[in-house]
C-alpha cells in the first residue's frame, strides 16, 4: 500500500489518466469534481472515491482542496462515492 498527499489550488485540474491498481481518493478538505467518462460528480471533505484499475478519470478543484490517494490492491471494487460520516 502507498499513501500520497494531494493538494490542489482553486482552478487546478489533474489531466485525464488511468492507474494500474485500484485507488481510494479520500478528500480531507474542500471538494473535487470528478469525471470517469461515464460518471461525473463531486467528492467533498469526509468522502471517498474508489477508482478501478485501468479506468480513465480526471478531477479538478474549484476551491483549495486536500486529499489522500491510497494505492492498494482492492480487486472488484466499482467507482462510486462513499461517505465516511456517521449516519
């Protein structure tokens, strides 16, 4: 497993790319807009986006945003938003 910190300034965008292994993107501050070609949405602080290996995706920040990218073997997960908040 590898964990990488990510900080984007307002207006900054990560170009479309894909990863060889599954990635969990955990937003810790601000919010990110994501697009995987078939789904678009927003991930806010306290939420997580799971990205399947080989899936093309991009994300951008409209406000200053911070997140962690967790690269780990999580076979069979689908790309969708999860909430880390208590219900």
